C-alpha cells in the first residue's frame, strides 16, 4: 500500500524491506535521542525484521517506510500505531534517519500523508503525538499539519541530565461526525 505525496511516498514496511540503513539509524544515539528505543544497547537486522513482522501481524499498527519520490531512497519510518477500533484514535511516531533530508519538510509531508490515511481510509476520529519539549523539529512538523498542543506533562523525561517536559498534540478528523458508530 503506497501513499504518494509531492517529495515522498510512504509504503508499508515489510521485513524484506528492512535495510542496514534502518539498523544504523536505530543504533545512532543522536538520531534516536528523542526516542525511548535509545535505551537498548544495540539493534540487529534480524531484530528489526522481527519487530516489523510483529507490527504487521495485527491491524492496530501501520509502519510505513518513507521514500524519496526522486530516487526511491529509503530515508525514514512513520508509524500509525495503537489504532483503537472502539474509540477511533491512534498515535503517530516517526524517524527521519537520513540527516541530509532534515529541514526539508519531509517529516511534515509524511505526517500529512499518514494523517489523511488515518482519517480517510481508517475513519479515525483523532490522531495524537507526543514529544520531548526540545524536539522543536517534530513540534513544527505536527503544528504545520494542523495539530494543536493539548497538554504538557511537566518533567516527564530525563534527558541529558535534567528533567524535560513532554508535549501532547492532537488533530481531530474534520469530517468525522460527533456520534460514535
């Protein structure tokens, strides 16, 4: 399943599509500095393939690879996860592993594509995201897509030797009715 944008497209990640690039990203402490996965010592190719296989086994998580439209280069992942079939919401998390792609609107475009997927294809009422206070790039990418900050968890994370707040953002589906199915 592909979701096409202007600069990128998203494609469901399968174990066969997991590359050593993904392994390098997950083992790079600078890239994962805002992710809870950074606390694991090291990831292997087989571990990440197993993780993707397990993610794909249910219908509550969708892990997409992010690919550049120009050359099909794999540059990151975005996950729509913990899809709640009763309350119709899910959360979004992403990593842009290719640092040369940072600051070019790639994350924002990926967020927009997966949000449209959540609303238009899955019929979700709301999508949410959480982030470290100092993750300014992520905050900008989500707000650019119409997410609004709805909460602050004070001193939520221990980061670089001090406690840091966490921001909670959400976006409601503008075409969803107020009634539950």
